[in-house]
C-alpha cells in the first residue's frame, strides 16, 4: 500500500500542472452541473384532503410531480392517454410516496371529445379540485393533425388544456384557494402566434410550431389570471428547464442528432430536478397572492414581450371559437 501511495505521489509531483488542470476542470464541471440543476422547492406544505389532477403524469416531470404531491398527502389523478403505462406509473407512485390515493383517468388531448369526457367524469366523481397541472405535451413532431383537424402541437399543448381548464373552472372555484399550473418553456421567448395561419398549413415547421404552442401557454396563463381575478383561483406558467424525458423523442429521432447532443446530456436536468418549479408553483405558500406570472428555477421571471401584450385576449377568443366554447 505504501509503495502504491508513493507511486501516486510521484506521478502527481511529475505531472503537477496536468493534475491541477484536471482537478480544476472537474470541480468546474461539477459546479456547472449543479447550477444547471436549478432551484429546488423548499416548501413543506401538506396537501391532506386536497385533490390534484396532472395531465401526462405517467412519465418524466409529470410523474415526479405526482410523487411529490402524493407524499404531501394529496389525492392525485393521473390523466393520461396510455392507460397501460399510466396504471404502471400509478403503482410506482404509490410505492414511492406511501400514498395509495392515486387515480388513473383516460385523457387524449388530441381529442376534444376525450377532453370533454374527462371533465364530465371529474365533475361527477370529485367533490373538489385544488390543483390542476397542465403538464402533458408533444414536441417537434411531423405535420400531424388532432382528431378535430388542428395542428398537433398547438392542439395538444394549448387547445386541449385550454378546454380542460375551462370545463373544470367551476370545480376549481368551488375548492378555493385553488391553482392552475401551466407547464410552458423558455422556447416561448422566440415564439409567435400565427393568427393568419394558426394550424400552419401554409408553411409547417416542427420547431416554429412548438414555439407557437409554448407562447400560447404563457398567453393563456396571463389571460386566465385576468378572467379569474377575485375568484380565489390563481394561475402560474413555468419553464421546467431542459430535461431528460420522452418529450424530445421526435427531435432526437435521427442518429446524428443523438450523437451530436450526447456530450451535453451531462448538463441536462433529471426529471426530479425538472419537476421542482412545477411543484413550487403548485404548493409554495409565498405564491398564494400571485397570479398570471411566469417562473423558472423556482423564482419569478419576466416573460418575453410577446407573452405580455394584448395577443392574450385575441388568442383566448380564437381558442374558444376553435374548441366550441361560448
């Protein structure tokens, strides 16, 4: 052992500059990775007797959010498209949280019929709804259409949640103080609402479409806050960070993209880290009097200018018309 130790010491002494560079680089990379992980929700709030509905909660940050809120004592409803995977996720959430009050419900956000069916079921079976988390989404898919003929990303990421939230507002108002949490993205900053071609039929681009849908989340959140002022229902939009989840499956569908992005995976958030801002917006006591704002890394951030103008009201009217709301 002494001989081995002496060899190590001699090697370090002979290569002092290189060893110092490696050590400094390692510490720097660790510090950068920790910074990239973002903030952590420190709230100890309990949710006993509360009911939470999370869309897309069978995987990624949705599932991690469900585990956390279940540990706080909430009844958690997983609203998912794939019932098989949702049932497996529910069993995992029960084991990890120690809470058996986990319910699975069917929801396909690409179908307004499915959205209305879920809302009807919730209204008939639940006495209250304290937190609605619009988490599910799709990212940079090909030019697909929803069951109702809408461009897929705008239809799933925005219109489905827009309709679901509106249909559940009476129950949310009945359960005040209650919250609506909308998972958006930093991508909204370069987004634009294409009012003259909302389904992007003229010139579809997966990236441009995704940006539009994420900006729609922020605009919906701000206009919803205006319309709910004084009701006891508060709203929050957020950027969860860049996360290792299934959301990017279409973006990384090609081998060259996967290889090119591989070195950066070290700096990407885990689903647990990515869920922290969602959890923060759902439970943190300091936010009870705030509404309509945008958050990132468990702190308020200023939304992009196009997420703060009168386009919100215009988008609301268009969306209501598209989904058939009065």
